C-alpha cells in the first residue's frame, strides 16, 4: 500500500470499537488547531456483545480492516489511536476531595494543587477487578466559594466535586490487547458517551443542563450535564440489536435482512405510518419474499423501542437530576436514526428532544455526518484536545496511565 508519513504529532486517530461496527477516523490537526478528516474506515464487528469483547481474534481482525481502509483513503500510515470503551461494566459515581493549600507566599492555587485535589477525590477503595478510567471535575470550591477554574485564585483550602468512572479490568485488558494485536499503540482510552458528547452537544446545552442518550447496537449510554459538567453516567444493557432481533422473529426474516428493514423502512410509531404503505420482507432459508404493510413492521418495532426508552427514563429518574436539565435530551448513536424515535422519546420523557449529529469539521465530513459516527468524531476531537492542551493530561502522564493499565495484565494474569 502506497502511504506517506506525516509528522505523528499532526495526526489523530479515533477508533470506535462498537457492537455492530468498528470505525477508524484519521484526522490531521493544522497549525490553527483545526481538524480535517483525511480517512474513514469501517469493518463489521462480530467479536463484541453489549459493548464487550467476546472474541479477541475477530475483534483484532476487524480493527485491522477498519484501520487499513482508513489508511487507504487517507494515503498515510498510522501507528497509534485514541480508543473508546463502553459496555454494561461501566459504573459512574460522584466523590469529594479536599486539600490544604501549602503555606507559601500569598497561598495562590496552582495547577499542581488542582491535580492534588482530583487525585484525593480518586483515592478510594475499589474492588480488585475494577479500576478508575476517568475522573471528571464537577465543581471546585475555594474557601467555601464556588470556582469554575481555581488556578491563580487565593485561598487556604481547595475542594473538588468529581464524577468518577470505573470499568472492569478484564474489559479494559481486552480492548488494549485487541488494539495491540492489530499492531497499534493505545494513546488513551476514553469513555465512548463522553466522546459522543464532545461531537454532538453544544456548550450552551451543557451549561443549561442536558441529557445525552447514545443508543448503540448493544447498549444505551446516558450522560447528564448540569451547569456545564458531567454529574451522572449510566449504561442500559439494551440497544438497537434487540429491535433487529424482534423484527427477525416477528416477520420471519434473516437477521441481516431485519437490520436492513429497520434502517430503510422502520418507524418507532405505528400511528405515523400510512395504512397503504407496503414493504417486501425476504424469507428465511430460501423461502419466497412476502409483501406486508409497513405498519406491521412499525408495530413490531414500537413496543421494543418504548421498552428501551422506559428503561432509560427510569435511570434518569433514579439520578434525581431530571429537573436540572432544561435543555432537554439529545439522542445520538446509530439506533437513534430510526424514524420517529425522537417523537416517541418526547412523549415518554415529556421533554424536548433532538437527534445529535456530529459537529462539522473539514475534510471528508460527508462520510461521518451521521449519528452513528458521533463516538468516532468525538474521539478525534478529544484526542486533538488532549494532544494540544497543556492543561490536560500530558503525554508523560498518558504513558504512565497506559503503563499502569498494562500492568493489570501481570497482576490479574
């Protein structure tokens, strides 16, 4: 393959390892920190269930194929990725940290003090099979006074409210191993719904308070923002695949054809489908196709989507933050593209709902301007942020994190 080599610091690769597909997005960051998508590669994902790897070899091969396809389009070779992680093993909770500012001249708060208080909030006991994946500051308090950014302020005591995300060690091990088996280096592992948030949410929505619902094939991820910060994360172990399975069973058609029917003719509200609309349903095992009203398909789909959204609604009520999100709900992920899903959600949640499309960037944006690419685009955006910003985790710290993750192999092997 004829590929060129650009300076590696100019290239960011997002790798979305999903239940139904693996997407690789290669992007270049220019001198103005603008992102241009150079290549997009897709591969069918057969080695995951509900966001977790169940077949390492199959997942590795799919990663290789997605990366090779992206490299062919971009015309360059890549060696490292920012990868996403999701699945029902993910857990989120809030914690509190507090540190005293050293008795130095004027007691001015530094970046090191901020790191100390976040690390103090992370200093908790976790089960031996779980590790902290991310710690997201919700709010800082300096001597009982709220602070958005405490660096440079004066005070004697710094507190932080932090949202902590943990994951199962084996799940992280398997993600890293599959990527490394594909001969790639892992720059960082990010929570997929947080990456999707980066791609589809606007800052004013986060400030007002908004709920992101990322509906994938195997799971549905929930992120609640209040006052610009992440206050709650959760995973519902249901996704678009359950809808597909119901179609296959209800209409007696192969799974692959059921997926096509869902995408091309599906609707989440039967009442919105005309009574005279007809569709052709392929038969199983070589049987002849049959023609049925499209409303029959919708009547199979609607109960399952309603069930999924009811589970999501219960999770949101459990959080206690529903009343703090006047910006409403943003739904993204491939399964959110089903016709009338947003209208059904508005009825169930009694909130305004919009479908979240990735924010426009330069280059091959037409290839990814679809909710199914929200995570991949978000991984590129967050990867570029981490690569550029000195206020975020440094490359040395990232390497330390990955080194620590890799040490789990020997500890739990």
